């Protein structure tokens, strides 16, 4: 990931549930890629890259969080979690860093015990509970530079790449997602990426215990 630095904060608010899913809470994700982290980005509305990365994060983690565990009162009140992923320094491989930061932040969440009484939600100041995750995610990114396969490419290497592949495995080593961008990669190259991702999954799991 080079010198890429990302922080993630999660805000929890009480909200009314979706009428079609009255027993489930919400999780939203947003990645902030500002000029502060790299001259590659410009002031103003979120860039296309930021929007694409935010959407991909949402698809990845939407199946990881037990949204039913965010229910306070069925049909009336649920927790709405907003995850803000902020890039402080961009030196390549932003998605890997964002996935790891969001995973660590979600595992650190402590929600106060809450109840609904006469239409008012009250939260305990002393009793909390951790967030329930269905699975953990471990990313590994690869870039194709000429005929060479580069793992964890930095910004300079990404600019030279003709294609890239993000492989995400869960804590059981199963494929959670694979995302290819840019030029073509043959089957053997993709197989090599998956094999290396499996090795990295074990190393990341130990770090994030």
C-alpha cells in the first residue's frame, strides 16, 4: 500500500426502519478522497473514483453486518450506522486500505443498549454491546505492469499498470469478491493472484486479531 494512510469513523444514529425491512437497521459507507491526500484529486463533489469505491465498499460490507442486530424496536426504531472512510495520504492501493480500516472500525463499534418507551428511545450510559459481523474480509490487490504482476502497488506503479485485480477472501478462505479493472488478465494470472491472496489472508487475520 506504499504510504497510503486511511482512517475510518463510524457514527450511530437512531432512525425509523425501512417499511419493507422493519426489523433491520442501516449501514452506509463513504470514502473521502480530497486534495489533502493527493494532488490527483480536486476540490468539489466526490470524484468518480470515490463514488465507485464507496459503492463497492457498501456491496462488500452490506452482507457482513447483521442488520437485524441493529433493530431496537421492530418497525419503529433501528440503529443507522454511517461509516466515513477518510484518506489522509494516497500512495496507491486505496481499496485494500479502506477495507481493512472499515473492518477494524466495525469490530471496534460498541452500541449502547437501547429501548423504546412511549415513543422515545433511551440509551444506557453503561451497558454496551459489540457489532455482530457475519464474516471478516481480507483484501489483496494486484497490478499488471508490462509482463510483471505487482502486489500492493504504490501510486507510481498503479499509473504504469495496464490492469488491476482486487481479490477479497473471508475468514474461512472463501472468495467474497473479485474486481478486475483495466486491461485483460489471463486465467493463469488470475489464479496466481488468488493463490497469493490466500497467503495474505492468513497474515492479515493474525494482524487483525
